[in-house]
C-alpha cells in the first residue's frame, strides 16, 4: 500500500496520443507499479493472447482467457495479475487524440465499452476474431509506418472503427441492454456530472438543475435505466472512492472523510458504516492485512 493511489499520465514525446504495446514489455518495465492499484487519465483496451490472469478493476476480479478484449475507462482504479504469466497487447489512447468534434465526445461518453453502467466490458474474440483483430493489426501497422499528412486521421478512423465494431459485438455477447432514449441520456449525463462533482456536491436537486430537468424527472430516468435513485448513485460513488482510498492509500480515515466532503469524521464513519456494513477502519485493516 502506498501513500496515494498512483496516477499515470500518457507517455510523453509521441506524435499522437495513441500507442499499441506488448503487455509483457509493460510488465517488465513497470511491474512494481502496475501490480499495485493505479489509475490513468486515458483509455485502455487489453487484448490478452496468452495465459489466464485475473485483472482487478475497482475491487472486481475479472478472470481472463486467451483471446479476450478488456475495456477500462480512464480514471478507473485497476491492477495487473502479479504472476506475469500472460501476454497480449495494450491499446492506449486519450480524449485529446480521439475527440475532434462534439460527436466524438458524445460517442466516447456513451459507448458501452467505457460506460457500461452495469458491468466491466469484456469481449470473447473466439466468437468474432477476424474483424476486430484485423483492425487492431491495421492500427499497429499504421503506427509503425512513416508519418505523413493522413497518418493521424487514418489512426483515428481505424480506432473509431475498432470501437464501433467492439460496441456492436459486446451487445451480441450477453450485454444487459439498457433501453435507449431520454432516460438513458439523462442517466449518462448525470453520471458524468457526478464523476466531476461527487466530492463536493451531494444534493440531487443541484444535479437536476444543472441538467435543466426536475429532480423528479431525474429520479424517473435513473430508476428506468439502472433501477436506482440518483441519491443511491451519489452514495455509491462516494463509497467507491472511500473504498479506493481506504484500501489503496495511507491516508487516515479523517483525511479521507474530509477529501470526500464530510465536515466531521464522525459523519463519514456513520455514512460508511451505514452503506458498507462496517467502519472505515475495519475495511482499511482488512485490506492492510492482505
């Protein structure tokens, strides 16, 4: 356990903020860091080709088989299987590279690959190997080619093709479909605002006002989309961040409570125990022992 959760920035010095690298080379160069909980302000697509690791994303162990794609949104806390007995490829990219228009931003903020509200997305390539792997290999080839005026646009188009194909395939492989429409749109907008403001804004009516809808309408939307109230979603987001900091940092319970917007440590302790069934210290001690 470290003092804080390590945050990685995208590799500097690249002409475009996209790269495809072997998992084994990343493991060899950064093993000490990546087998510990960390996060990054960019997107990860893992293509596992060998081994059966368990990749952990926000306390959820994800068992992996060969020929599996795993999608991890930016700023999720995750860590690699410490065995290292596996390999494949990691495709990494940033908003700055992909987003060239409002439509690009809307796609990234709504695709089930990075914003599945119910699960951590994986895709079994054994069922659809040809199309997705072909696009990944095209991206690899273009990254290795000489840069010219169409290099970046081609990479961007290939990446968008990969994401669209993967989004479609994910829907065919057991994805729990949430009905499209205003309810889902409102829920996604709410989760985006929540991600940015949960440490200091806990009032549902404030989020509804920012969205230009009533609190009641927001409640109807989240209930229809994910079966939860906005208040539940606010509380779950706070609990997740509390668990991250308790398990993966050396911050005290008092410091964590203050960072999450609680004026008094006792209020944080009471909230956490109500939502999680144990005190923050008990939760922290459990993970310290592991």
